[in-house]
């Protein structure tokens, strides 16, 4: 079973990807993790990626696709895998489908976690972190006892730069721009399922489990 998981920043995609890993016994494949590992290990593709990253450029589709192609033939992927953060473009999707087809495989499910834009902004821009001990808080959902002060060590809490409302909005815009065409692409292939990423985590997991076991539930129109 090969699953592609979509979800905007703050949608809970990481939590749901881990659920799929644990519930179905297939590995999670993250291109970001693979890039970091390849660079650290000094593999041929890692060396190419490092030179590009050090120069401030974007790693090419060819390098990313090469890493994915190497990873999906590993023994632990024999029963399938869940792709997190890939593909991001139509070109990547076409290439992924092509090299999967060569080994007699195909994408079985594309699950999109859809969350209201304002909900995402509230989730991410409300996060606060203790710079001293690393404990996390939220101004709506997990407030400290004393406003803006860490319960554990008394340090003034901070908001990370990538959690400011302006940055969050930009991240959502980038995600929407990247995935809008991909959703249409996978919908035409008949493998796209859209579900709400809001609500109880257990309810979302139940919907995902139903989709992956029987193709039920979710917007598959």
C-alpha cells in the first residue's frame, strides 16, 4: 500500500502520518529527512544536495527524485510506505508514478487533510515556546498559569519567527499554490480522498483507517 499524505502547516499531518506508520506497519518517507541524512552520510546525491543548499539554492527535482527512488526499494518498503511532503509538483508526481510503474507498483491513496484557513492561523500563530527549557504552550489551547511565563522555569515565553501570523499566512499561500494542481491531478487518477483535519484526532484517524482499508469515507468525488 502506497499512500501520499497532504496537509497544510498545522493540519496535524505529522500526527496522522505516524498513525499510519503504527497502524499499518509501513514506513514514513520524508524528503526533508532523507536530504539531511544523505548530506550527513556524504552519499553522491547528498554531496550534490549539500553544494546546492550551501549556495542558498533549491535542491533540484532530479536529486529529490533520486533519493526517493533509492529509498522506496529498501526492504522495509516492500509492503508499502507513506510519503510525507512529496510530491510537491506535477513533474515530481509524473516521475514518481513512472518509476513506481517500472517496479509494478502504483499510488493507492492520496489523503488530503483539509483545515479552515483561519483555524490554521490560530493554531500556529498561537504557539509559544520557552527559550530556556523548550516547553511549549498555546495562547488558546494550552495557556501557562502566568501569562507569557513558563510554568516550569519562569522564563518569558517567545513566539518563533515562523509562527508569526504574517509568516503563517505566507506558508499557507505557498502550500495552496503547490497543492491545488496536484489535488486535481490525483483526483483525475481516482486516488484522492479529502477529509477534515479539524476535530478529534481519534475521529480523523478512524476516517483515515477506513479509507486505507476499504476506500470508504472522505470526499472522493
